[in-house]
C-alpha cells in the first residue's frame, strides 16, 4: 500500500489499516490512541497482519498517521 494521500483526500489522524480488538467494537472514527489500545495493549496492521507495517516499522497508534510511507486515510473519499 503506497501513500494514497492527494489533494482531494482528507487525512485522518490514524492510518486506515490500524487495527486492534477494540477497533471492532467502535461505531465511529478513532480520535485518540486510547480508542485502539485495550487491556491487551495489542495493535496490528491489517495490510501485513503483523505488528510491523509495510514500511518495516512498528505499528503504534501515535506513529501510524500521515507522513508514514504506508499511511492511507481512514476517511474514504467518494
């Protein structure tokens, strides 16, 4: 997944590929790292299915955002 950001894409605070168990219980866009982090403290990238992203860096909510080479916005443009 390459950086899909362009002038028409609204960038979200967190990458659209960031996942955790807590992510699947939400019904709205995450606005803080606590929206991902649960008692297991485990997050992963849905692109790699690992704790390491496509750019070979650790998956961490505060680091999985705009500026990272594998970032894609969680807000989908129509």
